[in-house]
C-alpha cells in the first residue's frame, strides 16, 4: 500500500467520504468536518457554532447523555471536536476493530440529535463554555489581545464586521443571550450530510468500510444550505492606515502584535506567507529570533504565523519584550518598530537563498514528522476536501511550500504587508 | 449502492466489535557500551525518521536549596556553544538538517535530543553528543540565558496556572527540592555562577549513568559508527557512576492529619485556579498499577468521576483532572482545575467528596471494566510516533524499570480488582490531609474556603 494512497466517494445524500488505509498499528481514525464555523454566525449571536459543538457530545436518540465519550473511552478510544472560523470537526481514534462504533456514534448525532436535546443539557454546556472562555481568554494573560487585534483587522470598509472579526468562542454577552432554539436552528441549517466530509485513516478494508459508511449515513437526508457569507476581497479588508491600540492587562512582559490580511488557505500567497513565517521565526537562526531574541536581547520570544482560514488569512507577528524596565510601553514600541523594519527589509529585498533553503528543510521535516499521527492525517484530508475540493491536495502541501521562491515572498510582502494595512495591539502591564 | 440483502440497520444498540489484532510494545535492544553508556535501540523501519536522545544524569531534584534552578540552567546551556562551534554555528548546523537540538531537564534526569531524517542520523547524532558532552559555558551565553530565565520567572508571576502550581508545590513540599520551581527564583537565578554550572555538568559526565536512546529507521550500521566516534570516544575516560544524591525528597508530615488552605490573591481575576492534593508515591512504588487504575476512575480520563461531577453535572468548569506524578521520589498527587470564582468553595467540596467516596467504597465492576479497557485499549494510540516510543524507553532508563514493563503492563492492568483499587486508595489518598491551593480574588474566596 503506497503511503499516500486514498479513495474518495460521494454518497447519494452528498456526504463526501475519504478513505486512507494505513496499517502500521491496529488503529482507525474517524474524522468528520462540517463546513460551518463561527463565520456563519451573526453579530450579537457569536459563539453559537462552538456552543453547538459541545451539544453534539450530549447524546442523541440512541446514545445516552454521556454515552458518546463512555462508548469511546470504554474501548480505549480518544475523541474530541473543535470549532474554527470556517469549520467544525469531530474525531475519534479507535482500536481498529471498533471502527463501526465510531460510525454508529457519528451517524446518530448527525441523523438523530434533536430529539435528545434538552434545556437542562443546554444550560449545563453553556456554563461549561462560559468557563472555557474564562479559562482561555478572560483569565489568561494577554487573553484579550487577539480578540482586539481581529476586531481591528477585520473591520470592513462599509462598517460591517467581516465574519473573522469576532472570536470563535464568542463574546460573553452573546453567550449569555444564547438559547436552545438558536442551537436547534443552527443544527437544522448546517448539520447536513451534504455539508460534511467524512475521512477514515488507519487500519481497515476500504470496500468494507465504505459499505458500513453507506449503511450508517446514506439514509440521513440532505438539506439546502445557505449561501456562503458574502465578503469583500482581501484588498478591501483591513484598516486604511495603521489601526493600533494599546491595552492594559495583568501581565509582566509587554507584548506587541502586528497583523495583516492575506489570501486564504490554498492560495499561492498563503503558501508564500507560510514560508515567510518560517523564515521570520522558526529556529534560532530565523530573522526575528536571531536579531531580537539572540543578538539584541530585546525580545523574550517572537513568533510569526499564518492562520489556515478559507476566506482570507491572518498573517501575524507576536513579539514579547524581555523586560518592562525602564518603560514598558517604550520597550514594546522599540520591539514593534524592530519587527516592522524586518518586514520592510523583506519587502525591499526578499529573503536570501540560504534562508529559504533552511525554511524548506524545517517545514519538510516537520511535515514528515507529523505524518506519524493518524488523527492529524485524517484531519488534513478532511481539510483539503473541504477547503480545496480535493483531498489529494493534502499530500501536495510540502511541494507547494518548497516551490515558493524568494521573489514571490518579496512581492507578497510588498503588496500585503504594508504599514497602511496593518492592525496592531500593544499590551502593557496594567495598573 | 446499498446491499439489498443486508438486514435493516438497528441503531438502538452499539455495533459489536470485530476481532482485535494484538498490539504489543515493539521489541527493542539494550546493551552496555564499552564506556559504560547504556544503548537503547528500537528499529521502526517505515518512517524515514530517527529520534535520538542522550540522557545525562542531573535532574532538578539535585538543585541545592540556595541554587534552585541550577540543573535546568545547566541543561539549557547544552548546545549554546561547544568546543567546536559557537551557539549560532551550532543552531545553523541543526537547522540545516531541518531540526533543532533541544536540551531537556526533568526532576529526575537531563538530556539532549533531536529528530532527523534517517539519512542525517550521523550528523544529527554528532550534534546531540556535542551539545551534551562538550559544552563550553561561555560567560556571554550564561548571561544571555540568565536574562531569559529571569524574564520567564517574571512572566509566570501573572500566569494563574503557573502561580497555582508553584504555590501548591511550596505548600506541600516546603523547603525540600520538589517545593521549588525547576526554573528557580529570582535570587537563586542571580546567584548561580559559571563554576556552579561547570561543576554540575562535570559531575554529570558519568558514562555508566548515561543512556543513548535511538528510535526510528536505524539502518544497518550507520548509527554504530557514529556512536563509536561521538559517544564512546569522549566518554571513555568517564566510565563511572553518577554519585550525587538529592536532599531528602519526602517532606515532614504534620503529626495530626490536617487540611491546609492556601489562597493566593489575584484581585479582579476572572476565574479561580485550584490545585488540590498531597504527597504521592515514587514511580517505582509496587502499587503503581492499581493506583493508575484508581486515578483513571477518579480523574485520569474525560469520563472520570471528577469530570462528570464538576463539568457535566454542575457546569463549574471546562475540565478537571487528577494525576499521580511519575518521579523518582514521592511526587505529588494533584487535582487541577479552573472554576468560576463564585463556585470555588462548592467545587472544592465536590472534589473532597469524590476522594472520600473512592476511599470508602470500591468502584462498581462496570466502572472498573471501563477504566481497565480504556487504559489497555488506548495503549497503541500512545505508541504512534517514534517520539512516543522513545519516551517509553526514557522512562525505563530513568526509573530503572524492568525491561518487560510494557509487555506485562496490559495483563497487570487487566488483573486489577475492585478491592485492590479501594485498598490503594486507602493507602495513598488522604482526603483529610489535603492542601487546597486557590489562586483568585481572595475577597471572594476566603469565606467560601474557610470551613474546608
């Protein structure tokens, strides 16, 4: 079996199926992506997609309230789900002889959820989600910064919020206003087989697995899906002139965030952005790390990243000062300027060939390493099927990265990483 | 294309399992090299990757009381300048292989490791060995590291989870080594000198206490030649055992069982971090297996009693878990969670009640079955990567476990009985001796926690 073999099918109800056999261990990973996320919410009702994800673990017609995890854990399986701007995923890795258990559970909550939803479960999970927000955002050092940064970056020219402007977990006041009816409506609208990709990766027999998938899923009816949100093109998104704010927080080390908006996941610019992020901050020899952390010692840490989002993508540089003395805001601004000078240097001259080569090797090794994890493989296949319409493209990821050349990066930086398109947040120790 | 002959699908019951394929821990080799170094190898031929780790003695348990952080400070400098390369030259050599050579330091042992393409194993091993065995501890690199460590210590002062962990450790272990953070504190970090570091490292160069662990696509003899050049040659003159012993790791116990409540005030904090527990057992304790089963039931998996109670029943938290740490000495048993401020007292009471319940009555047969099946069933999942396998070998080396530990582990888990679970809970869980640490707004917490 070649390492990168896969099969794809589409069931009569529109469910797309990806099968990737890998028999290293007696394990099977089941991964299902629904093409819905926080971007499909409305202002004032944020957090619904994620709250809904929690409700999907609260039982369905044939599965008791805690039955999902109980069934999976009692056979040694590992399960979870996550919500993102563009998608919600659910996944379990099981001993391969229990694969059918996963199909039973996933099909039951897709086909037969509503009858098991109750107000009591809803209130319980709302409370869990509010605590999740407290833990991950409100009681987290720098927790508010990313939210504010996204708000600044994703204001549209007409004053509307772009759907990436609000946090996936939602605002607390919106969570407080969430209702069970809202959750039901969300399910009816988006949780349809024709809005999903089901991937299996691991030890199984493809024809047999496909038969089983048909048995469990094919009688679940499709639905008519709303149109994708209408949004501006990348050139129209983002501030005109730097949009920048200084926040105070209970922190010790000041930090600066800079963000820009690029073309979304799968585009040439996105891969150029991923290479640039690696060149800027992966490893001690990377531009920002070497200069700011190692040589000048003004940064404690620095990280450049690009988010894998579909409509467009946030490219961000986060740099934390090594000290708040003598002047916290002053230190943060020195660091912020130093980051911008490096961005300007890339805009003027691009990276060197040796930087590119090093970044390629880092990314290739990292990709090869990550292929060891079955659940991650399955997730990548679902991602490529959902965002790029072709799961095979998941295997091309390393090639796309390696093909990026220096001029492509320079030209991307010149077009997209200008001061006039930057959103920025600086966090300083509060009173 | 539905099979017309198939019976109608009955969704009311979970489907039966297919026959299972056994999955044992893969075979590995262990031998003592001429220098005294232990060599552990596990061949995983289909990855085109190798992960190599050289473990050297000198974990944070050995930090002298006034020099807390010495072990991890020393470890962190391995690779930051060697007899052959400056820190930057060293980093460039690693990154040219696409990798990073990273130094580690746990309570029990230190090490240097890297993952690389199998064709790069000679170059990778050279870097790992050079970092571990030939650091030069130049003062410029020491000062650079010192600044970063001081900044990290500052950062933790406003991180609720770090604060809670440190306050709990100090309350339970007092002045004994486990009572200090492995990074040390501001004073100790400023006090550590180059000669402290160099002396600590020199003592750790004891070949008979070093372990080289290589897992992955090892190839016929590439590795062997590299070992001869890079490990054996520099270590031949150090063929001795490591002899340092930590200060006493077991803290003094109060004569009468008593609970203590420690509140660390963070005015205005949005949530309260809780750490609740007491001194646990060493990794090599003979009760370790039933303890693992008991902890799985209590708080070791998502469907544990604690998570079902605090999260799924009461909605107090996003999650709660418990663990017995694996350390050479008696590391902590600790329950950790973050809860809304107004339910901190109620959450503590539920945690205490769950501990008492587990001590007073054995789990049901079904609950025990679930725990045993989970632990045994999840084993292959935890062996997917060469790094997973390498960690398992590191544990064998670090704690001097029997080499058939993983081979026998599933049957030992399966053999654990309800009575054994209750018995180990009685022996190792002490609801009346808990240290309850809360990090949050004291004004809201004091009244809630006062009669615990």
